[in-house]
């Protein structure tokens, strides 16, 4: 596997798979890393931004806005 060749470890508990494009709802094969499968998600957080799995690439800021206004 490429990650083992590069001596990189993947934390399966913090990793997720997403699919974008017209076939984003189609079932995909499980991705297995070190004997553990990675979950397929429709919404995932990356660098503080929420990404949504849709036909077009979309970032969701609703949770960020809610957290901001919750402080007030």
C-alpha cells in the first residue's frame, strides 16, 4: 500500500470518505486501511469548514454561524 511505503499512518477513527459529483449517492466499495474500513459521510469537517457531499462542491457555514452567535 502507498501509505505504508511512505511510512504514513492513517487514523481510521478520524478519517472519512466523501464523494462529489453527479453520482455522489451511488454506493461505493469500502476503503480498508490496516484492516479497518473508513466510513462514508455526507457531511464532514475539514479545517473548521463543513463539506457537504452533493452534485457540486459545497461548503456549509451554518454550524460555524450558529457557534458564533451562540457566544452572544
